[in-house]
C-alpha cells in the first residue's frame, strides 16, 4: 500500500500547537544541554510565540501535512523593497512574556534566539527554522519543504537566494543542505550562543537561485 500523499500548505492558527511541538522536539535535540526544559513546557512557550507573532507579508511559514497531521514545518523571512526594515516580533509584549519567564531555560532560549536572529539582506529569503516530526525523518519531508522555499524565491523577482544557519555540530543537517547545493558562505564563532545554547560554531549557508532549483 502506498503512503498517503504529503501536501505543503500555508500556516494557519490551528497549526500553532502541532508546529510548536515540532519545534520543541527540534530545539530539545539541539540545545537540551543548556535548556533543561520538558518538551511540554518548551512547546507551551513556543506556542505563545507563534500566537503572538503570526506569519505576515514578509514572514512566511508553511507546513507539511499527511492525512491532516502536521509532520513538518518551515519558517522564512525576507526584507521588503524600499527602505522598510524587517524586525520580527521575537519577544512578545510584556503581558505575553511573563508566563515564559517562570522557567530559566525558556529565558535562556529566548535570549539565544534573539542572539541568533538574522536580518535578511536585499534579495535574501532567510530560513528561520526547519523541523520534521521524528517519525518522518529520512522520508524527504525536509527536501519538500526546502523545495517550497525555493519556489518562493523563484516566484519573487526581488529575491535571488536562500540563506540559513546550521550548527557545526549538526553534520547531518549540513550534509542535507550541501546535497541540495547550499554552500557555506561564512563560519562564525559565537561565544554568547555557546553560553546560552551550548553551540559555539555556526555556518551560514546560501543557495543562489542561479545555482539551480531544489528538486522535490
């Protein structure tokens, strides 16, 4: 029996909870040495961020769905034309952030995300996060989501490349991006990120549109 089809759809508010759980699983796997948070607490905090900062004209998110279940998610942002600036609402307003501050690990995560935040340059579509449900790893879901990101770039004449950061300690992710023709543009040593999240070295990788479109 063939597997049920997978579709890529725009983010909707009803996906906030399953997406927050996907991101919590991904963050736990990467940063648990520093965060010391349960998956439920981490997911609750991330859901609050998604509720506060929904996708907008220059902040995009899509999900991979199979039989109505969210099995993957990708977030992106880019700089608008003219002199406008993209500044994501990373930290909620005070009433929304108070519950998150009850846990030291959540404060550490918020500080780490603020430190890692990247402001896209003109022409760049920056991938803020990519997460796939553990039960669906190695099934091409990440490639599908990256293919959607490539279509966003190809469809917008103001965009010419995808960019992302990957921790140097995550060779599996780096190898996936390299197979899809991303190239390391810069390697950064960030002592503050090491203190906050336990990851010192980050690679900034870029896929130029002329380098070929990601195949799904």
